[in-house]
């Protein structure tokens, strides 16, 4: 068989292309597939012939390069793994044919087959692990490079000034800029990173796009190693799109944190939806939640809170000036603030606030009186400032509050 390595390699290659469509369709790498198969056959046979332990064998260069090429072309790692086990099956058939034709005793046949079968299995197991590692490393690097290029192109579209050729930009980033969009910003907390955040987010976005019924593939652009910008494209906006996205994230244990922009249309909408998603993320980061969360610019009051809090330190000082002791960070004042916020939003109606909060009329009246007392002065003269300060407390949480002296 050592004298027929090229012939055996061609036979196995033909079997792989016959059974695995992904390898057959990857026309750019067919020649390298042949070189990889032949190199593996030769390495295996030489190991058997010279009794070389499989543990010492490194995958042939052609096999490593072929694995990397598949990664670059987007061929699945499952196709690569299956190729080795299909190759093992075909090689076993050839070995059995040789042994049957050999002029040796039945006992010798058993010994030879046992040795060859064990060595072949160990070789495939070891080499498969090596080429899969090469595939994954190349895939991560390739995706990182592609993400960097895509992110640069997307930034140019976002930051472009003056007239822009929408059709050329659409072609450049491979995304329909004239359609309707919903922008997202995804990220993982820095302290919880493990190195595969971008691939995880890409899988999440791909599955989100399917669940949310996008009319084309979502646009994914890496912002850095733990965050990304995303746009979901639609020919016309579906009803309750934001709720659909939020529900999908809520049902996923592996969901990243993310902020949702406002649905919009065209190039201007592409940019505006992204700005709103960025503003929602700024609120989320300032709030400092330590678990996956979803913030949407469409949530009542969030956009206004984001405008107020370009500087969270100044915002905190302003909130303290407006709310006085009511801005203390404790559970009791939090209940009073929430009751007062709902009361004011409902036109100072105790009845409407009680209905919304599922409380008794007198309970709302008591809490509002306590909130005003904690503030230390009436709210009639600066009601708008009070409402805005309460809104900031709602969205920024403890980041906008002062420590309770108690």
C-alpha cells in the first residue's frame, strides 16, 4: 500500500466528495483536499511500517492548511470531522481487501487486522483533534479580521458627512440601507469574558434574526472584543418588533446584555436607530447592573433620561438638589419615589395611580405625602424638575442616588 499512496489517496478523496456535499461544493479547496488526503495516507502507512507511536505524529502540513482553508471559506467544522471518519471507513475497507489477498495464515490475518485497525483508529482520533484545533483558531482569526473590516465600513457609513451613495454603501457593507431597521448594541460585562464573545454574539444574532423574521441577514459589526453593533432589516416593520426581540432575549440563558434603538427607515433611520441604541446602552452601563439586561430606547422616559445624564456625577448632584432626602438609597425611599413618579405621570390622580400600582387609594395618598415630606418642600413650583429627577432615578438606579446616612 505504501507503493500506491497516490492511488489510495485519490480513491478516498473521491469517496469524501461523493458523501460530503460541503467538500464537493468547496471548489476553491479541492486540490488541497487531495493533497491533505494523500499526506494523511502516507503518514499513516509510514507509521505502521516503521512502528511509530501515534502520540508522536503531527498532522501533515497539507492537512492543517486544508482545515484552515475550510475555516476561511465558511465550511462547517462538522464537515471536516466527518471527512476523517468517512476516510477511516474507506481506508479500513482497503486494508481488509489487502489482508484477504495476502498469502498468510488465518491467525496472522487476525494479528495484522487488529494492529492496523487499532493504529488507524488512534491516528484518526489524534489527527482529527489537531486539525479541528487548527480550524477553530483560523476561524476565530478570520472572523476577527472580517469583523474588523466590516466594522470599519459600517463606521464610515455612520460617520459619513454630506452626500453619500446609498447603493454603493449598501454594496460595501452588504446590508439594505433603504429598508426599515432596528439597531441593537450587544455586549458582555468585562469581568465575565472568556475569549469567545464575538462568535457567541454572532450565533445569538443569527438566531434572533430567524426568530424576529428579518427580511435579510442581520448586519453584525464588532465594536471591540466584547461588544457589537447590530441592525435587523425589514421591508416593512412588523408589529411589536421591540417586544419580539425582548422576549427572545428573555428566553435565552446565554443572551448578552443589549440595548435596543428605535425602529426607523432609510440611511438616516439606520444612523438614528443606532444613536438611540447607544444612548440606551449608556443608561444601562451607568446603572451598573451585574446581570444580562435589555434596555430599549422605546421604553417610556429612557431617551429623556439619557439626554440628562451625559455626566452621571453632575446628574447625581442635581437629583440630590431636586429631591433632597427622597434621593437616599434605601428601599423605603425607593417605594416613595416610585409612587410619586406614577402619581405625577397620571396627572396627580390618586385614583389612577392606585389602579396602576394595584394599591388602595389611601395608601397612594399616604405615600405621596411621605415623599413630599422627605423631599422637604412642596412640588407645585418645580413639578417638571421633580418628574425629571424621578425619571433619572428610575433608569439609573443607585448610580443617581446618594448613600443613605443611616
